[in-house]
C-alpha cells in the first residue's frame, strides 16, 4: 500500500496556518493585539526551536474561539479561509497533491496544528484523511481547550500514523510511505518514511537532506 503523507504549514502552504489564525483573530477584534502577538510569536519561536509545550499552546490558541462559541467560530473560519488561506494555496501545491492522489493508495495531511483550523484547509486541498491535533470536547460538543489523545507533533506524528495504520489492520511493513515536510520537527516521521522529501526545507532540514541524499523539493516561486 502506497501512502503519501504531507505536512501542512510551510510545506503545502507558504505560511503557518496556526500563527495566521492567531493574527486573524486579532484583526477581527477577538484578542488584544499587542498581548496576543507577544504570546503567539513566543509560542511560534518555541515551535521553530522544537521546544513547544503543545498542551500550553492549545489552551492559548483556542481561548478566543472557546469564548466566542461554535457559531461565531465557524463563521470566522469561513472568513479566514476566504481572506487568508485560499489566496495562499498555489497551483504547484494543488498539483502535487493531485498527482500523489493518482499514484498512491491514500493521501493524508499530517499536521501538528489543531483540527479546528486544519480540517477545512485539508478539504480545500481535496484531502479527506487528516491527522491533526485533536481537541477534547465537553458534553455539549464544544471544545474545552485540552487535547484529545496524542498530539501530532514530533514523535507524536509517528504514533498517530501508526494508530491510523492499526485501525486498518496494517503496520509499517505493509506500506510504502512518502512524507513531505519542511521542518526538523518532523525528523521522526521523515526518518521512518521510505521516501522522505524535504519540501521548502528550513536551512537546518536542507542541510540534513543534503547529507542523507533525501530529495529536496521547492514548491513556491520565491524559493526557486
């Protein structure tokens, strides 16, 4: 079984959807601009350094939508898709996903960003199978600010892919995996994959890819 796995932020998108959502909620007046930006940028720097406490970040990142409620959050996300995400989706990224859908048995987006933000983005790429950080929900169905299960971050991505395989009575020996990512945070899954592809790689990942002979792919014109 051939699997094509894609990271999302800076891999298929030329931006970080989580960080962009935070900036968007400030723009529409849901958060205090200066304070939110300070905390959001600090968490983003921790992510880039591989030192992010995912549970702390999810509590912070979902605070505004929890306060606004499900209806307002859904409407805001529709606006976010129109104004921020859809204009950032490039023909090159869409074409890559479509090509892999044609030559693979399954295509998954595997992202550390939470499911609320990323589910509509996955759909915009035509991808139904999403592994994202799942959000715990209260009895009424709305999110609590906590994480449900294993967050799909660093080694957690490997664990979540293994869970996805196990649910289909499969193991690593039953699949041929390609994984596209830009970040050294994804080294655990890149190293587990049969065909790791450093996609729009950070300088650190590009160096590793060159040393190990991994394929390097640049999707976005500004990086050509």
